[in-house]
């Protein structure tokens, strides 16, 4: 996977999260729905610097997951970096 594909996935994830939060808010507060057009396009500006940080972190994590150290830690049950991310994706 190249950098552009990963950047597009990051943008898609961010857009999806924002859209989900807006939908949840509107479901909880139906009186706020007036003024929202169902077919309106969501425009979000994401800092390229932040995307680059995420990309760097992704590459580092991917490299770690391919290493023998990760495999050994996973086998003996002491691996907590990646498993922590999968257990709690908000960290």
C-alpha cells in the first residue's frame, strides 16, 4: 500500500467518524435537524501535518508488527502495544 492510498483511507475514516457523530447528535436531538439538508456534502479540512503524523505512526507500527520481536512477544503473551490499540481504538 502506498502513501497516497493510506492518506485516502485516513481521510475516509476521519470523514466517516465526523459523519457518524453528526448523525448520532441529530438522532439524540431531533429538534436540531431543521436546517440540515439530507443531501448536503460534508466538507472537512484536515491538516496535512496531522495526516503525515498518522502515516508515520502507521508505518512504524506496521514495521513493528513484521518484526521477530513482535512475534516473540505475541507468543509469550507480553505484547501490549498493538493489542492495546485493538482493545481500545480511542488511544
